[in-house]
C-alpha cells in the first residue's frame, strides 16, 4: 500500500456536538482501516474478518481544535472497567491511539530524538469521557484539561459498531508558539487496539493506518495530513505534500555499530569475582566500559515502548515485532539471541551445565543431553531455543515481560506436550486457564530428562500462593542449581549446598539464603534489562557491583546478554 495522506477540511460554521453520534458531521473523505494488510495479530484465530476489527476514520479542524471521529466494526466491545483508568500503565480496553508528529522527523520507536515534540492521545469507552495524552518517550501520561477537550465513545451492540468522537485542542498537539494554518502538514498515525478476551491484559489484534505499507510494520513510518482552507478551492485535485525532512542519520545507531558492541563484548569475556579485586575490575577495564555501554542503552530505552514490544511478541504480531527489532537495542537483542542459539548447539561436557543469559531476560540451561529455560523472554524463542527446551520454568508468571507466550503455547499445544511449570495460571492464546497444570510450592515435580525439579516455597494460610516461586534443579550426575525468586526465604531451601545460585536482586533475604545454600557461584538475574514496571526502578550496573561487594568473599559472575557460564558439580 502507498504511504497514506489525508486532506483535513475545516469545520466552517457547522456546530459539532461531541456526543458519540456523527449525524451532525459533514460529508468527508474517510481514512480507511479495513484492508487485511493493515492488520497486526491474526495468529491463532485472533481475527475473524472485517466484522471483528475494521474502521473508517474522519478528521476536521478549526482554529481551536482538531476533530476526530471513527466508526469501528467490532463483534465484542471491551470498555474500560469503571474506576480503573491508570496513568502509569497501558489501560485494558478497546481503544484508538492517535500519534501526531508536527516536525515530521520521527523515524523509530525507542530513544529517537525525533519524538521529542510528538503527541499521542488515547481514546476509549470510559466513564469520564476524557482524553489521555501519553508520552511514551518520557514515560508519562495525563488527562487533558485545558482548551475544552472531550471524547465520547458509544457501542451499538446490535450493529457491532463502536463510534469514537473527540475534540482535541491544538495547543495539545502543536509545539508552543505554533498555530494551525491552511497548508500545514503534520505526520499522523492511527492505531486501533482490539481486545477479544475478557481476561487477557494484552490486545489480540491491532489495525494501523500505515501498517500495510510494507512487509513489516515500520514503527517510524507515519502518514501525513494537510490542513486545507476550502474544499472548493482544491478543484478536485489533491495538493502536493512536501517531502519529510531529512535526518542526520539512523537515530538508534547502525547495524555495524551494534555488531561492534558485540565484538568488543566477545573480546572481554565474563570473569569470576572472588573478592580479591573490586567487582568493577573483574574481566578488566575494557569489559567494564562495554558493560556500562550496554547498561546505558537499556536504561534509556523507554519503559512503555519496551512493555509494548513485549506485548507484540506475546500475541505473535510478527510484522510489528520485525519492524521494532530492525534497529537499535531490539536489533542487538535479536543478534545476541541468534548467538545463544548457535552456541546452545555445542556439546556440554559430562557433569556440567552451561547457563546462558538470554538477551531480553531469563535463562537457558544446557545439559549434556537436554536443557530447559527459566523465565525465558524474547522474540522467536520457539525457533531459536526449541532444541534445548525440554521444559520451562516461570518464577513470576503474571509478569508478561518474564515469559514467552508463543514458546509456552507451542509446548502445551504440540502433539507431544512439554512441561510448563508455573504455580499460577495466566492467560495464553488457545489454552484454557482451567487446563493449565500447576505446580505446588514446596513439592517435588519429578525428573524431566536429566533434571530433577522441585518448586520452592509454601502456600499461604488461606491456600493462596505468593506472586513468585523459586525452583531447585538437580542435573543427574551434574550440578545443583537453585533459582531464587523475589519471595524465596531461607526456610524454603534445604541445608544441602548447591553449585550455582541464580539470584533475584529484589529478594530481601540474600545474605541468609547464601549462608544456608553455600553456592559455588552466584549468577545475577535481572541484569541489563529495561524498566518494565512504573513504580519499580530497574536494577542498574552500579547496584549489581554493590551487591557483589556486599557478598564478598562469595564468588559471583555478572553475565551480559547472550553470555554463558559453565558450572560443574563439586
């Protein structure tokens, strides 16, 4: 499809009531979102045809406001639960997201400086009939209050049509000092989020105005709208749109720069810190510089962008995933995952386990004859890790950033099912939560291939379970591995020593657990990750070095994304 362009006509002297009905709107050209090429998220029967998700949108303007309306076909409408509007998390409701780029210089999601003046607005069926402005680059949101903003969303159940109508003040869209005028061109994206499962916190289908413009969905590719003064003056001709302004270069770095980062990391492999030198010196100064660079890139990647990338992965929106990971940090994660997949094919010595730090979080544990994953996250894991994935552990199953739904669906839906070990049921496509087998904290699970597994912890007095669960994995004739979750306590583990302890830095009982488990080496979870929760800061490199100092003389290793460490039984 061609990159879309829209002519926006003036309101004139016609009064428009923002009431969710469009009978008072003049006849306008429609912006169409009804082509299958504009869809994202059609896997596993998530889309059932145009009646399930398609739309026509309309725009008008005057000196004070931009008017937007859309008629969306949707078989099942999900309104926002009363009182649940949060300005920190992506709301759970069918919605339309409008993104405006007045300077027309946005080229990517992530830390692209071209997004600095962009404005993004969220419209949904919520009781306050308000417009929320999201700033995904900076991680903030607010409800519009100045300039008479208003949005009304009505759902006609019999017709299966949701009508959106909104009035957005120009000062909320344009930078300070800039006024709307005839001939002004602004880049625009329109995305419709469709929820079809009442218990799913992730939209199953999305439609985007520009999603049909290529084989992948480029998140930096926006359409354009031009304000015009008079339809008659156009004389039936569409005016020529000016080209987008040039940019200085790739906003998130080139592929060569990211490959150079990997090359520098490979030249400075991980090193054991045993307390004889400062942890910053483990591996040398060159390694410290590389780790600091990786940590900076993870820290500056916008939180909401990261969460939305995970959501696109979880619901197999493959074209959007491909567009996001085409550049920047997601591109590097993808290259490092391929490196893990290749290295995972190497033979593991007898009596040893090779533990890989997965680039987007989690672990791959390779044994001489098998393997498993722990909290594995990232795109295309079923393709890259399947050969080493005899089973999966999820320590924090309700956190979507700490699992791979496509991998888990494949494991549960394949003819020869593979165990998915979780102590809490959660939403998965085509898998009923009632059919999801659960492990009981504190109980042995049994031996899977060459690994004996036991869930750690205890149930609450009322029968409920904590939000996280640790595990013990004993490789037959190999090392003993302890996975410490945030809620693991010293009482949950045995006196028997372990060879390696995978530690959550958010656990408040770290010294006591290490004193009881006496591990041969400690590996650190949650290193080099983006922030995912609004009220929980990410753990940075400096904090991990502080933890290593506090644990001295306990040997520990800080692995970067894609690195591995061999552990033998002692």
